């Protein structure tokens, strides 16, 4: 739904009220950049509307490519060398859009994603705005962040600074459901992270308790699958030397031990999401769905459970996985158990380099009249693509606009915060490049 001229004027007035330009800390060049952003706020909103109105759930490959085509048009206009990176057929994903621009200055990797969680058959498909708030699939996660990247680069170009930077823009096409193997679907992103000095992720910003929050770390996200076996027999013999405990008691022992041992460890969460057990068990890990059958008077011979695990560092993750394997190996009588881990998103660990970036961002935020930024607790954010590059470059996440209701039909965005996010990003890159 496009706004009439009166509606756009109201939006622009609100955008101007969202920041307070003219502070003594701003240079003339910075002030000119902010003025350009204010003057072009309506164009940013139009681009957001255009892309939100293209359905692009991860498995809607055509829709993802169409959003990619729009963003490629924008990157081409910035003079970037653009490339659509196709994925192999077996990965079953649309691909990624990368844009590259050489320059003598600091090397920046800017990360967004083209897909949403809303597939083509979802009822939630359209952009709607009342001039203050916009709703629509991906308006918060993260088509607004994609717009922030483009308009921050345009603002730098407007004051003749963009040529001084080296930039790679990476718009992945499957962030919401990453293609497997990750070595293929994230190979190009990792290579860009190895190249970069600074990596910036543009998923939604966080504001609560009257404070803006910087994201310097995010936890990992990986899956586990636990299987146990027991001796099938008449239930009258359960626990005897000849029958043992059965598969269900064995899986219950293990899950209870996991709960007792890990539930209080800082920054670690462990979720058991699905369990099946009985005489006959079928389980499809890809669909997270299964069936089981077992009579009350039969000791069960099989049980399966799966879930996820999230950690703040590779060291924590490896230590916990090792201990989990030890617990699994301490079997009840006449039972056996195995556990397998499937790596997905690595952790974005907190580092001094990330903190230094957050310090610059906090100063930017203060110069925009919004006060210092605190560091967000990593328990409050999920995994994201920036985690793949964080081991190789200083990184910050959460540089997008302010929204809510992500992954739900209530997903919305504060339109005024789009301009705020563009200003933050443009000033941050400007100042980092000048260091």
C-alpha cells in the first residue's frame, strides 16, 4: 500500500523527529550525510515496500531471486560489481546476491538476507502502513535491514566517501533455513569474512528500558539426536538381570542427567524438543516427526529424542558435547545409547575487537541524541549469518531498524527507525574508516 503525498509528508516529519542532528560532535561532512538521509527517507520506505510485497519464503526460490533482482538493481546503481551465486541442486536453495566494490580504506562486509519464514502459501503476504508503523512479511526480519545497507552506502556516496571504502554486501537467500551442507551454502560468506576487517549484520536493532543495545555476541545453534535401545521382553521381567531397564528408562536417565548437569551453566541452553519410544519407533529427522507403538506389558526396545543446543563459544560447545557423550555412555543394564550432533550456526563470541566497534557505535548513538548503547545479553538473540564470519573479523550485529513480532503474522516496523538505522550505519562506517 503506497502512501499518498500527505501521508509521506507525515512520515518524513516523524523521521526527522527521530534524531537530533546538529550536535557539536558531528563534522560538516557527517551533518551533510544526515541531511541527505533525511531528504531521501521516502525513497528508503518505497524500497522497503517494494521488497516486502515480493513473497520470498526460503523455499520459494523464485521469490527469493526476485527480491535479489531488486537489491541487485540498487547495488548496481552504487557502482558495485554484483553476482548471483547459484547453489548446487542438492543444496535446494535459491542462492545468494553479493556486491563488491574496491577501495583503499577499511574493508567492510555488510550482511543481510533475502528470504523470510513466510512461504508462498502463507496468508501473511502484503505490506501495509498507516504512516507510522508498517506490517508485512519480512518488514522487520529483515528486508528493512537490507534497505539500511543500501541507503547507508548511498549516504556515503552522497558526500564522496564511498570510493574510499572497500565493501562487500552479502545478501544470503536462505538465512531462515540454511541449506546443507553449510560448507557449501556458507562458503562464500566465510570467504568474505576472512577478507573483511569489519563485519556488520543488519538484523533488527534492540531497544527496551529506554536504552539502545549493541549486539557484540550471539550464541551458536546446533542439533542433537539421541537414540537408545533395550531388550524387548515381557514387562514382568523389567529390571531383572536378564531383561534390564529398557530403552525408555535409558533415554529418561540421559535427559534427566543433561538437565541436572547443564541447566545452570551461563549462556548455555539445551532443549529436548521431541521424543518417541516403544517397541516400534519411526522418526524422520528432516521433518522432526515420528510415530511409536508399545504395549504396556512389553519392555520397549527403542527410543529417540532430539533437540538443540546453544553456546557462547566453541570451547563451551565442545566441552559440553564431550560431557554429554560421557553421560550417554554410562548405560543402564542391558541398554545402549548413541548421540550425534549436527552443527549449524557457530557462536559469535564476545571479543575486544567487537567491543571496540560497539564503543564507536555508542558514540554515534549519543551524537544522534539517543544516549549511550549498552551491550545486549547474548541470551536475548538467536543465531545469525554473522556468526559464520565473526571468528575472522571484528563484528557487530543488530544494526537494523526497530521492529517487533518477527516470524509471526504480527511482524511490524517503526518506520521512523529506518532513517535512524541508516544514520547509525553510515556514521559508523564513516568513523571506522577514518580511524
